[in-house]
């Protein structure tokens, strides 16, 4: 026995109105780029040397414990001095 598939139809008021309010793919991309630019500017401020030093000082004051990698707060400044360019690039790319 063959069953016919039926498509459900939803009664929509003001049919066609949603189409006028939809953004084109291009407009959506522009909106996403705008949000990304704000995030980029925020991360650029986060990785400024003064902010990084202030964050490290705050962690020391709070007697921060080692992270997942086991690195202590005392080991962190030396690591950042040796690897800051790479860590900064990862943070700015959102991949750290």
C-alpha cells in the first residue's frame, strides 16, 4: 500500500510580510562583520600590555592556582615573555 505524504500548511496572517522584512545574505554578512569588528576591538584592548600586566597582578593578589596545564602564576610571566607574540595572535584570532 502506497502512502501519500502530506505537507502541513500553517495559516499565516499577513502572508508576504515576512519576506519584506527578511535581510538579504549580503546584509546579514554586513551585520555579522559589524559584530566581529566590535569583538576584535575589545580583544585588542584586552591584549594591550598594560591590561595583561594588570590581569596578572590581579591573579597574583587573588593567589590564583595553576591552570589546566599546571603552570603556576609565578611561571606565567616568563612564559608570556618568551611566547607573547604567539599567545597574542591566538587570542586575537579567537583560537586560544
